[in-house]
């Protein structure tokens, strides 16, 4: 009996497929901590975790796996997630990088899917561009809290976007805009971050995990490439965004199909060099020279 028997409906050999998949998680402070936990339970066998931060007191309201003990020890977030994943599935292979994701491109290139948990527009745009270049499906999560007019409380809202070849990118869908980038640049260095709450992060993370499983198992193939799911935290309603439903362009105009591959690739790094023949020295050279002269004269 396997620990994954109750999800055998995912399809033949689904356990093996899940175990072979490598998922990259970039940013682990909120939604991606849910994603890490759920993917470990689902049976994903390989993880690449990237986050340069340590846990702090303000992370406890949203970081799955976070504890007071970790706060007192100022534990590194990637290590917290690694321990949580290994506690669920000791056989999982987990690579951790306490760095900016731009510095671990070689590790991320090997991922089958990358899930972003970034809270800034510039980072989302750059990670989407990276994944497009290397033909890696990218799942982006975003959440915010908006103050309603006339003092009627707040709106909790978020979205999950699957950006992949053949589908609209974050720019096509209006997640990344020049106005948003400019506004973010003006506020660069301002203290504080976007509001985060654990329950809405959990809903968005579950949607992201569902997209991962759909891509790597034959359970329920999507009718079209990509996805844009919105979540209204006040009503609990999840729906497909109108912008995605209406998108009908033949291809993404921001990332042409030919704009792929590693610009820094050098075939010489991968070609095995033959060892150079050593020239004979000393008496060996003298004997070899004498033999050659004898053969020419004979």
C-alpha cells in the first residue's frame, strides 16, 4: 500500500510522475509556504527553494511552518521549508538557496514548473521573462487588501496566473504594467509591505497547486494554455478573469517564440577536451629520435 493511494485517480503512474517532477519556489514568506506544504503532501519529489530572508515576528501570521522557536533562533526561511518538506516526505530532494533568485538561475533552469511568491511587480516581471526564455511554466500568486469607499471596510482580493508558451504573459493580462512599475519605483525604500493574511494565501496557494498537478498528471488537462483565476476574499468566490477569457491573440507580443534559450550558453563548456599528448623528455626523446632516423635510413 502506498501513502498516495487515495489520489490514484490522478492517473496511471501518477505517483512516479509526481516523484520525478522538480518544482521551483521563489519567495517563501506567505503563499509559497502553503504551496511547499501541499506539494510535499501531493508527492512532488524534487524542490528548489529560493529566499534570502530569515523569519521574523511579523511572518507568524502567514508563514506555514513558522514558530516562535524559529523566530527566536532567527531561522532562515528556506531551511524552515526544507525541514517541513522532509518531515512530510523524507525521500524528497530539496535544494535550498538563501540568495536572490537572479543568482541561482542555473538551478531554476532545471525546474519543470516555477511558482512565484513575490510581492513586487518588478520581480514578477523579471521572473516571468526568465521562465519564458527557458520555456518553463510560471505560476504567479498575488494578493492585496483594498480599503472600500465610504468606510465600508476592506476588500481582500487576489489572483493566480499560469504563464506559459502559447498563453498570455503577465503583461498581456495587466498584472505588470508600466504604470505599476513606475509607481513601485517611486515608492522604492518605503517601509512596510502589502497586507497578507493566512486564509487568502491558502486559497491562492491551493489554486496554484491544482494547476501544477494538472500540468504533470493526466488527471484533468486544461482546455487551453495558461490560466488567470481571481479570488474575492469577501465573498469566497473564485472565477476566471474576463481578460483571460477574452484574450484571442495568436501569440504573446511581449515574448516572441524565437526569443528563447540561454544567451550565455557556450558549447565549449560542455565539449570534453581530449588530453594533450605529452612530449617525451630526456632519454625517451633521444631513443625515439634514433628509432625514427633508423627507419628513414632503412
